[in-house]
C-alpha cells in the first residue's frame, strides 16, 4: 500500500505542479476561478472528510482491539460520510452545470477578458476534483467489502491488516482533499 500511495503522490504532485505553473502565470484569473466555487460547500466537504478520517481511525483501533461490531459500525459511518461528501460534490458540479461553468461543454457563465485563463483554472478544478471523487468512490467500495468481512468475523486483534491498509488509503484520500481545498477554494479568500 505504501508503494501504491507513493505513486499516487507522484501523480497528484505532477498535476499540482502544472496547476502551480499556471497559477503563477495567471494569478488574477486563478482568484476569479476560485470565486466560482462555493466556499461554504468546500468547508462542509472538508468537515465531512475530517469526520470520516476520525471514524476510520476509530475503526482501525477497534480492529486492533478485536471488536468486530465496533469495526462494522465505524466503517459504516465512514462510508456514510464518504457518500455525503460525494453528494455535496455532485451538488456543486450540478451548480457549475446550471451556471454554464464547465469548459468544453458551454463555458459561457463567466464573461470577462480573462475568460480563457479562468476556464483553464476550471479545467484544473474539474480534473483534480473528479480524480479525487474517483478515489473516494473506490474507497467507499473497498470499505464496504471490509465492513462485510468484519461483520462475518474475519478480523481479530491479531489479524486486522486489511482494516489498517484500507485506513491508510482513506487517510491518503482525505489528505489530498486538505491540499485541494485551499488550492481550489481559498485562492482569492485573502482579498
């Protein structure tokens, strides 16, 4: 899992390097692009993911103690929080769609001289958040399997490695969001 997460860090890091280059080239367009996102939805999604990290950590601790019912309960809460995050993200995407803020489909909701540079920011926004959402969907699926196995009594205080491994993945996805949130929602917040 550590090897896989290392490749994921490189993958996200490469995209974020591109983001940084264009942010340095078009700082005002990045501010305008960030203002197209709902700060409050971003904060809500961050709180939900931080809560899911807590419940995931509690599930890992329950696994270390061999408490199967607690593992299942905490994993189900983590799954529910992951689904809440994905629902909030879908709601935000819907708002972008309604306001014609999706580059390539009809980016007419933002009219200004820096429209093309703002569209580039929105491309980064969608690519990064869709990639993150894909990781969330995979995580929810894997957590569901682990919860089912925990319900069947598969894990004990001695044999709980899969719960810890999926916990590493889930925390990685949450940490990625902690980088994406300020880069995509707080660019112009200081102004």
